[in-house]
């Protein structure tokens, strides 16, 4: 399917809320990192896209009309070329607030130390589900932590600099009339105006708060159950 709306903000900028908002507004299923953690057969397409700039988009996004979060946002240039008429949404957040959230959620749950990697390795030996989960973590580690953030995410000042520079790069490369600079704190009005749809009667879906994220990933790592960010 053709992607009509593409989120170009990174993790912990309100992407789960945007995902659910797009669904409520009638834009159909939205591709998000949580989907990838449950559908590991698609990881090969993302490796190919990162490494070559292209992949089988029709298969990757079969049934989807929008995409947000990692790994999609880092491929926004390929998306712009593939879907030149799409609308792009840059979810923005105060850099200090974003860093505090990110390092205590998405970064904290990704196996970083040798001990953490050995722990998941033990589970991989006896569980095919954990072998698949590990593939998702490797994708995150390779292209997010070691890729965009140069393996140095704990350096707060350097990380915030990269975060801010990426947002400025997005603003330079995506035509202004196709890009919404958006904070989920602003709710429905700017989003609906940009997408040219009526404001719904439902409350805006503020999703995936820090405590919810931590609990959901804790369950994932304990049981191997499907990941569902709420």
C-alpha cells in the first residue's frame, strides 16, 4: 500500500500516541516499532532499506497507510522519494525532557552490557521466540544506538546535539507544505488541520507513558509475549 502519512520523529516523542491518533482519524493501520517486535520476518526488509536505500516497500507495508517511530523515521529520505505525495509529521519534544525519557525507557531495555546480552542469550538457546526478539534488539542497536547516536547515547550533551540536528535536517529536506511540526501536547486541532480531516469527538489518545513502557518491556523480557504498547 501507499503510505499517506509518515512520522519522522524518533522514539519517546509521542509516536505511540500519534499512531493511535492516525487510526482514529481513519488513516488505517500504522507501522510502529511495536509491530516489528511482533513480526520479525520483516526485519530483513529494514536491514536492506538501511543498507541500500530501498527494499520491497509493497510487501513491507502491506496493509498499512502510515508509519511512525523507529525504524521508519530514520529512512525518511527513502520514503520521500518513494511516496512524494505523503504528508510528514515531525513529533517534537523538549530535548532535555526527551533525553530523560529515552534513556530510562528504550535505551534502558535494549541489552547493553555483556551481562544483559548473556541473559538474553540463555533464553535464546531454549526459546525460538527469544531468538526472534533478539533480532529486533540487534536492529535497534545497530541503526539507532550505534548508528544515529554513534554508540555514545549516555553522553547527554552529544546525544541531545544529534537529536536536535536530526530534527533540523528533517526541516531542511522535507518541503514545508508537506511537513507538520507537532507536539502531542497540542492534541487534535493542528493534526487534523494539517491532515484536512474533522476533529473527532474522542479524546486524544495519550499513550505509552514511561511507567507503561517499562512494565510492558519487562513482561516481554520475562515471558516473550507479544509487545503491545498501551
